[in-house]
């Protein structure tokens, strides 16, 4: 039997306006604090409301504008090591991952690449600066995961993680109001990333009753939030609350059960292209659901049928296709249209490195090629 271990924040603060809890937390335990954030946060109403109090409690800030590279992390560490005792991260997954990697590497003697999965030669220890993670998107779940994703597009062409149980941020503040005003395309792409985490963890060979029930709870929250993410008024507020929950639960689930072939392909694609990770996952998810519809794997068939019944209160003869249709019919932005190009050489490079991860089925290179071709038909 598979064993589940749930890793979570010591404190998770949830609710509209909960960003306001940051200032009391920082004041309660004064320490030299560095802020990691995106430029959009510094231009936001949320920051304007905090600026005076927050600026007096941090020593400086670093801007994260993309998935951090090993060289960028090493640069930040060289600049701030010994001067910082705590990290606050406010932003999307790239911001949170960069902050988590920085916090860990500040407490490690070697450079980032030495500890990075796939290319490193050293396991990271558990030492890290404390992190307060505040997501402004609902997708990656990085605020509750044990991994910090790092991307090197130059030397090694690798997208991989620094990973240790202690890298889960001590505190997460989940404020759904931070999602308001986000462009529809970004809301949808982040949300479909959250769904893919939940869905792949649900179907994982490492899953069990505990991890799957957690995943179902997250997908039920997603179903409520997906059609109304950009709505105004109470409906929109409720939808964004549910999606923030789905994203956090997705982070829990991927830590417990791992991910599948979609991320086995998406991670490699992300090493060579700057395409939005959530959009990549969504583009691969739709053809994967068609592939899943034809699955003859007994456990996979039972799991997808049971899931559809839990999500839609009906039993469909083609539950995977039912799910795919519902996702497309209720999306606030058609993320699957107008795919960016992916050359034949790029596809071959990806397929030489991709894998099925923790899927119940080991997908052949031909099947993975089919997913890539349907997601990215143009070279």
C-alpha cells in the first residue's frame, strides 16, 4: 500500500483582506527581512495600502520577472547572505520559487546547480531562512510545496527543483482579493495549472485514499471557481476564493503523490521555451483527456469515472471527454487556441527527455508525441 505524507505550512492564513496580516506578523518578530516580488505588485493598490508600514519593516526588495536561473539565485545569495534573516515573497509561482530557492541557498555553501535535481551532485540539507509566501495567482501552489523550481535555459537547458521538506514556507497568506484585476488569460492559465496538479496527483500511481480525497476536494473547489473567475461582485469573489483553495490543495497533492506525464512533458518544454507553464499544461491536458478516454487500464478507468461522478453528479459513458468539454465550455479565456510554434527539433529534444513520471500508465514516446503534436501543431 502507498503511504501519504502531507507537508504543509505551520500557519496558513486565508481570507479576503488577509494580506493585512503581514504587517502584524513582521512586527511580532522583528528581523532583517528581504522582499521578493514582481513589478506588478509594486504598482498595485495592495502595495500602495501597505507601502508605508511594509517599507519600514524590510531592508530592501528584489524584482523577479521570470523563472529564476541558477545564476540569478547565486547573485542574490552573494549580495544578501548574512544580511537577511527572513524572506517575504509576494507574487506568482516564479516569485515564490525564486524566494524559496534564495532562502535555502543562503544557508548552503555551494552554488545552486550543485543542489539542483537532474544536474546537481549534492543533496540539499534542510537549512533555510524562514519564508512568508503570499501568492498573487492561483496556480502553482508554490506557497505550500517543498520544491523551488529553477530554470536554466543556457548552459544545461533544464527546469528542475531544489527540494527538501523544510523548504515548505513556514507561513502562507492566501488573500483571494489579490487575484482581482488579473487578465483573464492569466487567471485561466494559472487555474488550469492548479487543476492539472490535482488531476495528475489523483491519477498518480503513488496516490492513496488520503491523497485522492484531498485532490477531489481541490477539484471540487476548482469546478466552482472556473466559470466565474473574472466575475465582479459576490460571484467573482466566491470563485476566486475557491480557486485559491484549489491551488493550495494542488500544492499539497503534488507533494504527496507526485505528478504525471503532462508535467513530464511540460517540465522539459519549459527548459527551452518561455511559454506560460500553466498554458503548456492546459494545452497538453486536453489531448491527454482524449487519450485517457481510450484507456483500458482498469484502475484508471474506475478513477476517472468516479471523479466525474463526484464533480458533475452524473455518470457519463465517456467521463474524460465530459471533463474536457466542460473545461472548454466554461473557460473565461480559450487558452487552447492559437498555439505558439514548437519546431520539430524542439519536439524531438523534449521527447528525448520527457517521461510519464508517476502515471499509472507508462506512456510510450509515440503517445507523448501525439500529445505534443495536438498541443502544438505548428512548427
